[in-house]
C-alpha cells in the first residue's frame, strides 16, 4: 500500500502513520493510497480489507497476499471504530522499494537545499542503465542553474550509460546567448557552469566504478566517500550448456590511457576525501558523507562561483543615429 502503519492496541485496527509519496504516472513508482479518488491520509485507520476485519488478522499484509495490481476494498475511518467508516478501492503495488528510494532522494534534495539556501543541487544516479539515465535527466535539468552540484553514485549497480552522463556534465560554456527582451542563456544550451563533486562508496560497482574514474580523470571535481567496489571485467554469455544453463566468461577489461597498467579491477576507485558513514548515525538519519560533500562544495564556491554576465550595450543599427 506504500505506507507505514501502527496497530491500535485496543481495537487492533491499523493506523496509517505515513503515506509514501510517489510518481503516479509511472506504474513502478505509483503510491496506491495517493491514487485519485482514494482520499485517505496519515492518521486514518484501516478497519477491514475485502470485508475481512484486520482485527482478526495476525498482520495486515496477510490480507494483501496476491493482490498486487488488483482492486482491493479498504474500510477506513478517521477513528478506530466502524461508526462512520467508508469503503475505498485501491490497487496495491508489488514492491514498495521504489517508493522508499524516491523518498530518500527527495529528502536528500530537501536537506541540501535547506543547508545551502538553495544554492547547491543534488542528484542520485541508482545505476547506469535506463532507470539511472531517467533519474539523471529528471533531476539534472531542473537544477542546471544551481551554483554547484553534488552527484551521488553511492550504491550505483552499473550498466553502460556513464559516457552519456559524463559527456553532459563536462559540456563547457563557449559563449552566452540572449534573445530580445530575454535573459542570458548558456551556449551550448543547458551547460552547467558551477563546481561539482561526486559521492561514492563500496557499493558503487561496474559502470558505477567507471563513472567516478572518468569524473576524476577529466578533472570534473573531487570524489568523496569510500573506495568503490572494483569490478569492471565484462562478461559475455556465449556458451550454452546441454542442461539449459549458460557459461559466462570474462571478455572485456580496461587499462590506463598511457598503456602502463590495468585499472580499477580488483581495487576500485579511491576517493580524494575518505568519509565512512557510521551505521548508528546513518540509522538515525545522519549522512556524514553528504554533510562533507556540502562542506567541500561550499568551500569550492568561494573561488569557483560563476554568474552569467549581463549583455554589453545593444548595438545601434539606426543609420540616422537614433534609438
């Protein structure tokens, strides 16, 4: 249901403590209780599911087994009693993890915004496949006029699109364009002009290893966090077995551009600044790596802040010399 619950000890009804926000236009990140027409809120109680009182169940989720993608009737009320209760129809999701991921990213964005007065942008790239590219596109362009940017690839499971992301991040300002009665715009369009840094950890793997290596080698900014996983040997599924299984063998590797050494595999990419999150503090919501990233990027802004300049005086093309 995309929500967190507590159980009323007297009536055994379930109180909705929090509803996870979703992106309901995407079926993977739909939050069932926020669908149009459901009209429930935190603080309401669930009394029954498909006419089965939840008070008779060991756990609310027992009544939701096998219901993902199907209509389910919830009896809800603002108090844990049947008097005044109403029925609403919801369609449960099969996985709440994407909702928790969205919630985590938005909390980080809000945290960075609050800590920096809105000057610094934040985005997280979960992998280097289509979902990761979608997240980058969704979060990068709305923040492109921020003064600085934190790119978070902690936990990035890899893929193949890091060159696309790097090419976008390294786009350089060549000139400034302006339209009549308009405001200055970067040229090439949508060029980020401020300092950047990248957050990494031991769960940044494969193309999640390669991205920070590219970022650092190209001088785009500092790396902060823990050394990455260190697994970039690519495999090819090319040998079928008689029992229907598949045999994978290593096929692809990378070495340094000077040709002197194999890189990344078995070691990973080292951060410029090592910061490890204390599990106890992380459990309480404190992100030491993100805090250090904010500190470092604010320091960078003291010397690397860039504002698009105003235009020079408009030329006078009137042959008579008038305005």
